[in-house]
C-alpha cells in the first residue's frame, strides 16, 4: 500500500470509527501498525493531530534527497498527517 493510500484509509476510518480515532490520537504508532499488520521501525516516531475549525496543520515532507518515494513506501506510513481544506 502506498503512503497516500494509507493516509486516506486512516483518515476515513477515523471519521467513521470513534474508537479508532481515539486510539490513533492516543497511540498513533500502534494504530498504524495494527492497520498495516506489521511493526514499524523501533526508532520511528508517528504523530497524529486533529484539526479544529480554527487550527490548520501543514505537513512539510522531508527533502527528496533524504528519503526516496520507494523508501517511504517501504515504511508503509511512517508519518501520518491529517490533510485539510479551507473555505476561503
């Protein structure tokens, strides 16, 4: 599963499953590991945040020379972020 697909799956599940959303916010690494069915690297930190009506988070990915798309896909969602849209 590609990283973008995993992010979309996690977001949709969090929107429809309140218990999953609670787990994702409380222990995001464990929630992601459960969804992908395998352990993430021990030194990998996973953070999940929930946007509010007045707070927007912008994810700034690592620069391309730090980690390739293939390497990112191999960690299957090592970083998780909630995307946003604004009605301006």
